C-alpha cells in the first residue's frame, strides 16, 4: 500500500474516533428517574388516568434541561400504563425535581392487573419505569429505566 492510499484510509478512521470522543464528552451522565407516587384521577369504561409523580435526579455537573418525555409503567412484569409530557423541566447540577405527569391505561391492561392482584395477593408490587427524554438543544433522546417495589394500599406491616 502506498503512502497516499494509507492516508486515505487513516483519515476517515481518525475523524470517526475524534467525533465519537467529542460526543462522549458532550453527553450528560444519565439521570435517575423513579416513581415517587401515584393517584387515580379518572376512571371510565374504556380507560383510566393516573397522576404519577416522577423523581428526576440529575447526576451530572451540568444543568439538565428536559423539553419532553415519553414513558411506560409495568407492574409485576406486565404493561400497565403509558404517558407523554411536553412540560419544560430544568434540574440543576446534582439536583432533584419531583414532577407531576399523567399516565393512561386501557381497560384490558387494567383488568389484567386487577386479575393478577386478585389471584396472587402480593405483599409488594414490583414496577418498572422506562422511557426517554428529549433535552433542549440535543438531537438525541436520553433513555431511562428504573425498577422498584411498592406496597399495595392496606397491606399490613410486620410488627403492627
């Protein structure tokens, strides 16, 4: 391989690695998004709406300027509800915001959860929250996922 051909193959590889390094330094540390609370808002025959409180922790030394989110909630491994929100949310560096959002579940997802709850009588419900957010001035979506457990209302606690 002559010198000219070697330069033609080396230059694109060098340019690609520089671009990847630049993108890695510009990308913020991923935030931690978890469920802080949930309350029923509206129930009818076809769908149910819940007010969900999301706790967003910015684990970066730069402000997190969220301009939209989409998310899904799973209970005990089964899809439960989904939602979108276009509210502007600014989370300071190493800061936390609890934001109210809404999720909607269809009657079939709701009945599936009710049926599972009636048969299993779980002492705790496991949940998974997954979704993505769009940041101001960024062309990429920032994905998030969090798993946790919640006690159903009226669950007796040990020692009480």
